[in-house]
């Protein structure tokens, strides 16, 4: 099994604690409301949101994916860090064992935030990742992040 790691940074005008609460802690409630055309529902199939919990994302019809499951490895509201592993579902194309993510939100000098995301793709045997598959996945995640950010900018009291 091999592993390939990618690191990305995104800046936002939203404070770190607000975007963490909205996009991570309450994602199962907020995201299906913001993007019902893409996400039908997000539900806990095990646990209540802490480490060891398993969430299932059910995608809307016609989006190319049915569902994915991921395990929450760490959720720390004090340090604004979140670690999770995609363990089952349509996003795990043949040849991928799992994908792990580490997300950390930090304050930026302008009062907003910087999110640092490290994704690690664990491949089976000698499977080679295609750059277009990685890029497509990153674009979907960034798109949802931007939708949450826009919501928070338009609703300054939400998740305060």
C-alpha cells in the first residue's frame, strides 16, 4: 500500500471558530440546507459526532455518487482541528484503500481565518492516482466550503 499526500490552504474573511462550527461541527444540519441539489442528507450511523463516530453523506440524485461514509478520528473545538477518514462509498474508486483528511482553522492577520487541509490517499498495490480525480474531489470540497463561507458572511450572527 502506498500513500500520496496533498496540502492546501484557503483563506476566509470568517473567523476560525465560526467557520469550524458551521462547516465541521454542525455540517450534518447546515450543508444539506445550503446545497440540497448536491447533498440529500448527512447522518450519523454510529456515535454522536465525537471521535469514533461514523457519518454518512447521501448525495442528491444525478450527481454521480450515491453515498460515502467517513469516520471521525478527532474533533477538537479548542484547537479547531478535525481529522477524519473516508472509509466507504462511491468516492473510493477502485484502487483506493482509504482517504484521510486533517483540517485546521487558524486566525489570519485580517481577522478572518486560514484553513489548512492535508489529504492522504492510501492506494492498493501499485495503483496510481489520476490528477484529474484528485482535482475534481478538491473542487467539490472547496465549493462546499465557499457555500458555507458565503452563508456566514451573509448571516453575521450565525454560529457566533
